[in-house]
């Protein structure tokens, strides 16, 4: 069996920045164990698999070690591949996944994710979080992710987590964020518990970031930047109980996986 794959740098208009994702468009599902092995072989933060279901698509995402319920950048990458490589003749792609319905639209030369807005609540773990992250924190919230507000963009850059300690905390990963100097807000995302020490650009974390900063700043449209080494710019809108996350994507590689 041979499978075609495409590697896309999401949230970037040029190669070698943004967040790389591998995308497979399948005719039918492979065994879960095989998809996990394929993701481990590529060893990127996420490998996405999509299968057509009716008029839409079912999408699943795997890190090198586990399947995850939601991933923004690999959804953006998958939409780019379906639009640009497989020439889907629509302006909106509808996906189903473990987290519910998602969609991606082409609008003004940019791709826009339509994801659920998620609200985080205060949690009383400040000392544990400060020890794990190695920085002074302003506020700590939680949902499925740990959400940590720092005092400045420089503090976000200075964050050097103890990955072993962070991986023991009872959340999928840790978002650190602050007001930006040239953007409305900046962030970084660490998820050692699922095999990702630091994710370059994370669409799904903006399900929490957009509602938080929209309320803090009193505006529904925001510009964001993820301050990882690769970095990536995200264009954000809060629309009721949904968030719209806009970004660019760039194809950097394509090939065939040989399975015998």
C-alpha cells in the first residue's frame, strides 16, 4: 500500500516558519495503531488524517505519541491541502472530529478556522505553576489546558519550563500569554505530557486565548503572535460562542509513504 502525504507550514506565508503538519487524505480509515505509527515516523507535532463523509470530512490528529481531540494548525494545513492540492470546488470545508463540528473558509486570500470558544476558570495552583515554568505569574486559569498569564511579552520569551514538572500537572498542556508589544497578545504553548515540549504555533489554544483577551481588551478582533522559535501570526475574531482564527499556509514537501 502507498499513501500520498503533504507537509504544510501552517500560520506562515513562507517555508520554515509557522507550525509544520503532515496531512493524509485517505479513502477510508486505517487502523488506529497504524496511524499512530505513521505520526511517530514523521515525528512532527501533528499528523492529520482526513476521510470524506457525505458532503464533509472527518478529521483526526496524532502527535508522535497520542491522538488529540482538537488541533488548529493541522486543520488549517488539511484545509490548504484539500483546497489547493485536491482542488475541492467550494469556499468552505466542514469537518467533524472528537470535539464537534469545525469548518475552514477561504476569505480574502486567507484561511479561517471556525472553532468553539472555551472559557477558562481560576485554579489555585500558582506555586506549582511558578516552579514548573520558572517565572512569576499574574493569573492562573484552567480548562482542558493550563492557562497562565504573565506580566509582559518579555516574560513569555523568558519562560524556560521544567518539562518533567510540567508534564506531571493534570492538564493537556500549558499556555503562557501576555499583552503584546506589536500585537494584541502573544503566547507560547508547552505540552510535554503528549510528546510536544513546545508547539511552534497552536490554533486550538486560541479557543481560550481569544475569549480571554477579547474581554480584557474590550475588542472582538485581535492580532496575535505565538512567540516560539519559529513563530507565527494569527488573526482572531470572537463571534458569540465561536472563535475565528485566520492564517496563511505554505506547502513545503510532498511524497509517498511505502507500506509494502
